[in-house]
C-alpha cells in the first residue's frame, strides 16, 4: 500500500494532505524518514508521524447539528469542541469536513476518512452548500440584486449559486444562500460588504443532503454509501 494511502486510512489526513506531511520529513517507516508518498508500506512496518506510531483505524462517519458556541477543532483551550458532543468519537482521530465558525450552526460532517473528505470538498466535485441567515435589518433597495452579481472578497469576486429572500417573517431579513466554495467567514464578509450583520447563520444542506430531523446538538452515525446517496441524490437527516 502506498504511504500516502496508508496515512489516510490512519486518519492522519487525506492522501493529498498526507503528502505534505511526508515532504516535510514528519513521517518515518521502521525508523527511517521517508520523503516518497508512493513508498510501499507492508502490514508489519512501523509507521510514525511526528515520532508517534499510527495504524489504520475503522472508518467512521458522523453528521451533527452543530450548536452555536462550539468550535470545529480536536481540542481548544477556551471553547467546547464539536467532538465533545459525540461520545463515540473518543479514540478516533475525527476531523470536520469543512468548518462552521463558533457562532454558526447546522449541518456538519465528521470523519476519519481522508479520501472521502478530499473528494467532497475538492472544487472539481462541485458540491454546493446551502445556508439560511438572519440579518440584523432588512437589506436595502438593490442589495439582493447586487449580492447575486457577486461580492469582492480579498480581490476575488464570489458569486452565489443562488440567493433568495425567505418567507420566515415579513421584513425580509431571512435569506437562503447557496455557495460553491467555502472561504473563511465568507457569508458574514459578504453581508458586511453591504453594511449588514448576520445574527443567525445556519447550514441547511451539503450537496443535496438536507438537515431537518436532528435537533441542535444531536448527531448520528451514518454509512458511507448512505452519506453519498444523500449528498448526490437527496436525503433528509
């Protein structure tokens, strides 16, 4: 088995990200630092990352309705992490597939399958994410039209796949936005460019998988085939 594939199965990182670990000299096989991601690894070999042995673990997949106040990290000195909401995560090297910031809520995937993670988030895959947001005040005349045309963020024009005003209340403060890429705090930055603040940000969909059943803080284990079917064909979770 190729070394980068082996590291992905160990939950270290995706195959592509594992190549960076290898290139940086952080990986050794039987005590020898290896720089070739294609090096073959046998079952009896001892593989270490940063001096710590790693071995393949059973692949696990979870979906959770992330509550506000939790961070997407394996550990944090100041804030609770989403992993603390999943008792079954103990002993597994889980990481989030994409992130939601501390004050955001909604659908989040956690796994130790680096290949799945890379396939889902790679831009060429084309899987969008849909969010619902509550603004601090109704958008002024022309804001929705201008937003639909795209917003310049750090020199890059970000154009939403779709942007609609929802019928949740009569003031037009609730919006639904679908995005094809996930820049850091992207939606909040887009709103800020129109002098608007986001009071609530909730991720409703990943691909065609839609969060409706899980309450805030609830999670469930899900199989890989069921996950892909929901993302690609549609499914309520």
